[in-house]
């Protein structure tokens, strides 16, 4: 941690200690006393505050974090930044805190390109009552809602990205599409401002609903018609973890493609005849499963419905009507409505209408994208096609592509059909029947066929020659594709991070990439690995499965086995453990930064190609 210092039993004057220390910008207070460790609450002073500084302490005790609000330490806005024409340009100033207004009259404040500005606390913008536009740095981890709610003129807040583009996470529109689909729209206490209330994916947690049920109905035979796929108890040889909670029970149901529902039973007192149980069913539960509900003293039961079942029960994107006519009568423009069959459990549902096939048809949708947060909102979409492109009757399909945080809404794709009717006219402008047009087309076709017979033999010869040319071109294309694929794995797409063998064998358990960053030996290119091999270093590549939801190796099964394997490799190679470089999934692949994680996973074929044998545990 980067704390400047800590003071025991000084939590009540921590703010004064920070004020007295010139370098102090933030302070944190432990609020609980650990009687087992006889550890008294402490006051920590920081010159910079990062996510990693607070989390280790928070795992053991409750911690409150604060920031120094004095104008002297923050600096005056128009002294620290450049102020001109109502704009305060604070870009790339290495800021750690938002400068104090100090009488500045700015309508736009740009704080982008300040990677150390990670926290914006309450009162950060006090005095900037005329501020309308605010750009925050991409690295901001905490933004106090009170900081924005105190700005009466604010209308546009955005978050800068590394390439200079801003992405939206606070908006003044009630139909705002935030940067992340897992953002639920949350109204601020200040009218007209909506925040992104983020509900990200959690490992091992699925988007399910739970309903208390009457466990006595099992005895009464109410569930006899349902196919029981699995009955899991703590003694089950496989999937026993599913009995620990209703959330884990339904997570295992989601993993099993034919599972439509599950029941989780938890006894209040575990005995010889009562134990936690997870029942996986191949059918939906009856609608009256909770009838005569009585929560027994022996325990409680819940029915869980995974995303696929929720989709079957109506948690889908719906379009109405299912057939939309486009004709001369309506100017080749019509509308349809899009809505949700149920409220999403998390975030938003993004919908994009798309024409399937008919690539030469210019079809326009307004709006082109739709964002829905609940089942009460209905959006009307206008669809228009250019009349001069309609030369015959068509029935194309419009697919509604869906991106959603709640997985139930991507389980099924909604579609609708367009009935596009052509308007045929003769030279005088009089409408002619479709039947007459068909007759004319048949006559023309017959003439063309008769003329074409004359050229059949020549066409056949040209076809054979063309086929040979195409086969040759295809062979060359395949050769080029193979060469491109081989070239792609000739270099890393991400760093090759390894841990020295002695350090790996000293681990008490598997720890994530971020916790071992200072101990990792990193190779940027394949040539670097080759050079290390020539110097006598031995590389070990190990891949493992996760044995639990929240931990890859809760009982140290993998860790012990892999350490034994590493020692065996060192003995067989006749080198000390320190000469080994060990690559392990959980240690070598970033766990927090999803972009870096995806690049590392994409490089796995290249990593594995460096070794004669890659073992998977």
C-alpha cells in the first residue's frame, strides 16, 4: 500500500492529521476492532488513493475512505488548469483531486487524461454553479452522486477513453443508452439526471428468479409429473456444491441444457433424515406450487427458474404486429412496436432491427437502436423502403438483434415479417394486373431460352474452363489462409508472464495475477523465450480447471499437484527450481482487466506452441 503513515487510536482526529500533513490527499479509517488479533483501529494517510490500497484492509475490517477538501491542497481551478471562454481545460495535468473552484466561472470542465484522478468525492464541484458540460477521466473508480447533484445547470457528463473518445454513463435523457449494457437507469434526486447503476456479471451467478414453495407438495405428489434429472445431496460424488445455496442450485440447472427448473431445500437443523438438497427438473413447476404455503420449522424450500425458463415464460423481446405491410398506399413506410415481456433482473436490453438477406434493399429504421429498461415502456419504430427499389412483391424478415445483461433476453431472437407490395404500371400510367405481368415475363423468358439453346455447347466449354480456374484460385486462397493463420501464431498478442519455479513452489495457494505482479518474469516476444531457453532456463506450461464458483482451487488440490509436477520437471532436467519459468492460468492471465484477459486467452495457442507438451489439470 502507498500509505504515508498510520496512527493507532487516532481515528477521531484522522482528518486533522491529514490536514497537518502537506502531502496528504486522502485518509482512511478502520471502524472495527479485531479482538482476536488485538488490533486496534488505525488512521491511514495517503498521497494517492488506489483500489488496491483499500481492498486488503477491507477484507478484514470495515474501512471508511475520505478525501481532503481544502482548497490549498487541491489548488485553484484557473491556476492549476487553463481557463478561457468559459472552458476549464484540465487535461493531462497529473491531477489526484479536482481543483477547487476558487471563484472560477466555467461552463465546461475537461478532466480527461488524468490517470491518477480515481476518486471524485462530495463537494468536488462546489462553487461551479454554472457548469453545464463535464468530462471525467477514464480511470475514475468512484464518483459520489452528491458531487453532480449539487450542479443545477449540468446537462452533459461523459467519461473519456484512452483514444480521446468519451463514453456516456450519466445522462439527462430518460431513454439514455449508457456505455455498458449492465447499466440500469437510476434517476438522480436532481431532476433530469440519470445515473448508470451498474450490475456486472458475477462468476457462478445466473439471472434467475426464486419463488418460495411448499416442500410438503413433494409428498402430496404435486411434482410427480415433472422429470427429475438429478437429486443432489452433500454426499453426491458430483455437483455436491449445488446444495450450498439456492443460487448455486439454479446455476447448476442452467449448466444442464435440459433443466427447466430446480428446487433447493434447506433444513434448519441437519439430521440423519434432513439435509440440504438440490433437485433438478426437466419441466417447469406447476403454477400452484406455492399453494397452501407453510414455512415448516424443519426448513424452507425455493423453486428456481433459470434464464431459459424465464424466456419461455415471457422474458423476451416482443414485436407487434408480426407482419408489417409496405405498399404504395402507405408510401412504403409503416411502424411496429417493440417492448419487453418482463422486467430485466439486471441492466438494460439493447435492440437493433436488422434486415435478413435482401442486401440490395435500402431499408431504414427510426430509431435505428432501442434501449429498454422495463416491461412498461413501448417504443414505436418506423420502417421505410425506397419505392424505386420495389420491383416485385417481397416478404423479407426483420431480425431484432438483442444484447442484454440479463441472459434470459438473449435466449430467443424476435423476428417480424415485412409484406412489401410492388406497384406495377404500364406506359400510360394505368395499373396492370400481376397476372398480366407474369404472362409477359413468361413470353420473354421463352424467347430467351430459345436463343440460349444456340449457345449451350459453347457455354458448357466455358463453364468447364471457368471451374478449373476457380478450383485453382480456391487452392491458392486456402494456401494463403493457412499461411496467414500460421503467421498469426508466430508472435504473442499479449505478454507471456511466468513465475520462477522456486517462487511457485513456495506458494501456499494459487493467487491471482495482480497479487504476484512484482514477482512475475515477463517475456514480450517469442524471440525472448527462445533466448531464455538458450541460457538454460526451462519453461513449464500448466493449465487448470476451476473447482469452485469463487476460487479456482479452494482445497489446494491443483496447487499441490502442480508444485509436485514442477519439482519433478526440475529433477528430470537437472536444474534448480530457480531456473524454471512456470506459466499457470490464474497466475499468468490478468483477472481484473477484461481487455488484457481476452488478449492473453487469444494468445494461448501461441503460448502452447512453444512447448512439446502442455498438460491440463
